[in-house]
C-alpha cells in the first residue's frame, strides 16, 4: 500500500512516500518557505523521485495540528483535496504526537512543544506512547505538571531552545532534550502512526488548534461587552 504523508503544522515541512514497510522517499526542511507555495511542488518532486504517479497513491496521512493557523490549514486542505480527488482514505494525526514519536524508546515522559507566544506553548505529554495531555498551556503550568509527575522528562521540538533555560531551572536533573536531528517532524513517522488508526471521512477532517483564533477571541470579547 502506497502512502503519502504531509506535515505543514509549523515552519518545518515534512513529506514522505511509503510503500508498505519501505520508505521510498522523504523530505524535511526547517527553512522559512511559505507552505502555500512550497508544499505541492515538494510533493510533486518527491513523487517524481520515487517514480510514483498520483493514481498510485492509496492513502494519505496528514498532521492536523496544533501549530501555525495558516500552516495547519494548508496541510489539511491539501490532504483533503488529494484524498477527495484520488478517492483514497485520509488519516489525521496530532502534530505534537508526531514529534514525540521521534523518541519512542525513552523510559519516562516525552514532552513535545511548540511556542505559542506570550509565555505559552502547545504541549503534548506522553508516557509509553500514550497521550497524557495535549493542550495550549502556559509554560509555567506545563513545567509544574511535569515536575509533579516525578519522572525523567525528554523534550522534543525546534522551539525547545526558546525555553530551555527556564525548563532546566525548574526540572533540573530530571530533564533532557533530543539532539537537533530529532526536533523536526518526520512524515514517515506520521504514516506509521496513521497505519494504526481508522480513516476519517474527508469532510470531517479539520484542523485542531487547541485554542480559539484571535478573530474568535475578539468576537467573544465584543459580544461580552455588548451583553450577549
């Protein structure tokens, strides 16, 4: 079975083509290239290198977020469009969980994070591969939660560097971080995760942001101010 995996959740772009248990071709980049411009050409180039035609794709796996509002929408939209056009099943997977699966054998807690600004992060906490919590949360609250678990913690994600000093200050000897090679999302990992899931109806696949958009927040403030 030939799979196409797509992750555009944040700055990194990750694409892979997998045939059963063999990775035919994969692509990762952390360069700041607009996903709306770069994703489809990257998919086309990867398919050409793998000698795969569009009608040979049998399933699509896509990262559903959280992450950049625009980035997540682009990946989900491309995945849904291809699944609908090719009439193949689509699978959507948490972007945070994909990052965490870069460290599947760690004995302890794996925590993947993405910076969400204003001292907040998108964070996933996993134990033995199972989801403990995924949330939009303040870094202080996240570190308190991890400290209370009283287990070794491994951090994953490009944005760990932004908060590393504060993380070390709170968690001390309990905390480690992966090396740079494992901070990027891996679309082949995304596909392996999707293989264990049930497919979704194309129209039901939507981005999962773990927080409301700024426009929604402003609308709610306006409604509250007006007594609605």
